[in-house]
């Protein structure tokens, strides 16, 4: 499947590299040109055990590329991940301006066809509908009147620094929040090999689960966002 990951911070890069390693055709977009050049050379800008090795393998297999070109990324991906930072403001609220910029940028570059827009960023509850409106605003602001279709999915991450690659391939659940069956089916297809534990590396975990697949928790958008906040509280 063709995937675009926008933002190559901790969550975005791990997501993009792991999906590429799993056989998907991934393009990662970042506005930092120096960082993109570093990744194109096969070097990871973050320290995460196991990431450089699978990143270099994915590059060698032609499954992943890196660019600063948002238009190229949006055009490439059937699934578009928003994975930019939402740092805390002094008042404790999340700074969502990067999510806003990306959502508008996606809207500005949508063309004919159907896209699944997936939010990986930690955002306030209720942001799914907000992201949808921002994409529509981006389309309108740039005179984008093409017959583009899209749905929004919330797919929160539960990665631990230092164990992110392991956690991606050995999840205890995958949470998908959307009101669109079409989008949910595409997300299940995207994760099918992870759901089937094809890349599970922990034999004890595999034994504990037996032949059971990774549970896929399907909710509405708001509930998926709430699950992320609840998980962060522990």
C-alpha cells in the first residue's frame, strides 16, 4: 500500500520505517531539508534501537524515500499520516499549530481520488472533526475544487522511547477511530501483517498470546483520542 507520513520526529519516523520494512511503499515528508538529506543517506536523526538497521534495509529495497515536497507526498499516499509534534503550551494546552499547518497543506494538494487521513499526533479530544474542517479549508483556500474524497482516522500510538520498534511490531492492541467503514477496512489492510504478528519478535509474548491476532479496537474519533489521553495518564 502507498503511504505518506508527514513529520519525521519520533513517532513519524518509526511509523514510516516500520511500515516500509513491512513491505509498504512509504514516503516521509519533513520541512527540514538537512534532516531529509540525513535520512536519505540512511542515517536516523533519532536514537532508537533497531531503527537504523531496518531503515537501511527499507531504503535498499526501495520501500521508503524522504522529501520536503508536501505535494509529492500527498499525491503518493493512499494513506496519509499526520505525525507532527503537539508540544505543551505554558497553560498546559497542546500547541496544535503544526497539525493545523499539515491539515491545510494536505487539503491544498488533494487531487481526484480517495485518501485516508490518519492522525498520529496527540491532540485534544474532538480534533478529528477539526482536522476534517482544516483539510476542507485548505482545499477552498487554494481553489482546489477537484473531486477529492477523504476520511479521517484517529490511530493513537503507544510507543515507549527505546522500545518503539519493538512496540510497533509487538503491540498489545491497535486503536482505530473513525465513522467510515471504508477507511477502517483500509487501515486493517495496512496493518494486516502486524495484526497477524508476522513481525513479532518476542517469543514469550507470542506464546502468551498463542495464535491470537493483535486486538483491533474500533471506536469513533473522539473515543480514540480519549483512549490516548487515558493511556498517557498512566
